[in-house]
């Protein structure tokens, strides 16, 4: 299995529930086809460098995936017909990038489990 980084830009006119549902659909597609979602981050609404589909802003979502190549092909087919989507990119990570991503995951997990300082 390979590691991938997927950045998705969704329509900014969507409400938060619709955005969450859209992200869940993507996650379920990956899991259903034998992949694994290691991390999902909503970066919020940001101004884009240029207009896409007459939109100046977009909702940026980062997904870190572990999946075989056929899953990515399915994901890209799904994105082509997914209406809330403005733009997407899927990047296969190399060894050093994988190590950096996994170390940032473990750091984030350790911050969640540490008790707050008193």
C-alpha cells in the first residue's frame, strides 16, 4: 500500500453539515475500497489565487491516506462527478514525506493524550 496526500477544495457556499457529509463520503469511499484514512483536517474557507467556477473562496480539506493504487483511481473517478468539489489533487508521498507525515501524526496523538499543564 502507498501513502497519499489529498487536498480537496469544496464550494464555499456549502454549510458546515454538508461539508462534513462530503468529507465522510470521501472517507467511506476510501475505506470501502480497502484504503485507510490516517488524518483529515478542515483548513476552513480561504481565498483562492484565482476564481474556480466563479468562486473566489473555497473550503480546503486535507486527507492523508494509505491505500492501494486502484483506490486512488476510484477516488479520482468519484471526484469528476462530485458536485460540491471545485478542485482536487492527490499526491503519492515518497519515503521521507511518509516519515514526516507519520511523525506529525504521532506528535498530534501525543498532544491529545497528554493532560493539560496545571
